[in-house]
């Protein structure tokens, strides 16, 4: 039981007047936590976003050697071994790319979870390889400042293969988490302008924000600042994508640090958006 939950349990044993007062104190504590977190994030942002001019006229440079010194490599995968329904890939496709500090097995596990939410369809995965916290954060910093690494190339491979084999009106739904949203943003900016207009995006706990003009439609979902500060670091991107961002109330079963894509906080919106995409034949999100 959390500290705040313990207080609320105790509240039940005292008078209603005192109970209201304690609720006010709890709300004040929450506000102070969020205010402090906001000040910390605001101090970090200038160090994260160096190339501010690129937000006005974005262009991507590639560092194709970043992974060369690491054993773990980014790669493509799918979940055909556990998916049990066949998606009409002439019309629709669904992909996923993970965030930092994620093993290949964990990424496959998340893709399997997403497959279950779709009712059993295959998910085309891009494994964004972890190289340890320090190097993952370094790669995120490079990505936020519009330098792309191998996962962006793999997103291009996935999308190009899909659109080559699909009908001319087919669409692709790209689900991305945390650092994976940064990679997806950079992949869209550097992708064919006509094809990217056929890509829908769902960004969960985004470490960066997709520019809405670079895709068919994007929806960003995040927890409040006090529960997850990561989606608040890309301040410039947040301003550009402000009409696509939805801050969700944390689920009572979610972790204090509510960042995981498998969190109960995000499950309802994932189920809803996936259903809309599938039921519309890939026309809506």
C-alpha cells in the first residue's frame, strides 16, 4: 500500500470535517510533488534539446556506426509463432518499437501483449537494442537532436516492405514506446512524404513527440508528470504536438513510476484505438 493510500485508509476512522482537511493536505502534497518535478524537468530541457532550430525545419542526419561497438544489435522480429489470426496485409499492418533498457525477449513479450489486445493478429516488431542505460540515454539524446541510428533504418525497412506488398490505399499503424517514439519521429521525417501520410501512430509514454504533419494521424498518451517525467522532457516537441497529447489518470494498479507500455493505465486506450483501426479496415484511428 502506498503512503497516500495508507493516509486515506486512516482517514476513514476520523470525523468528516477532519477527513476533508486531510484530503486537502493530500492534494497539496500532490501539487508540491508535481511543481517540484516541473522545475526539475524545466532545468533539464535545455541540456536535452540543443538543436532548437531543427524543430522549425527538421532534417535528419544518420549515425550508422553507433551500434558497431556493441554486441547487442537492433533487428526485425514478429510474433507469428503466437499470433492466431490473419490480418489482411493488403490493407492493414501493425508495428511496434520498444524503448530503452529492453531485451529482445522483453520486446517480443510486449509485441505478444499487443497481439493479444488486437485479438491475435501479428505484430511487425523493430527491436531497438539496449546497450546499457548510459548508452541508451546517449542514443536518446542524439535522437532528440535529430540524429538517427539503426532502429530508424529498420523502421524504414518495415514500412517499405509493407507498402511495396500492400494495396495503394493500405495504411500502417506504428505503435511506439518511450525512446521508440523518438526513433519513429525521425523515421517519419526522413521517409517518403507520400507514404508517411498512410502511417498512423500511437505513442505511449513518449520520450519525444511525433510532428502531426508527418503522418496520417498520431495519438500521444502519457501519465501525469508526478507519475512519469519522461514525456515532459521534449518541451519543444510537446508544443508542436499539443493537440495530439492525452494525459491519462494513472490506474489504481499501476506502478508509482507509471511508464511501462503494459501498464493498466494505457490498456484501455490501446484496446480502443486498435479496435477502431481494425474495425475501420485501417481507415481510422
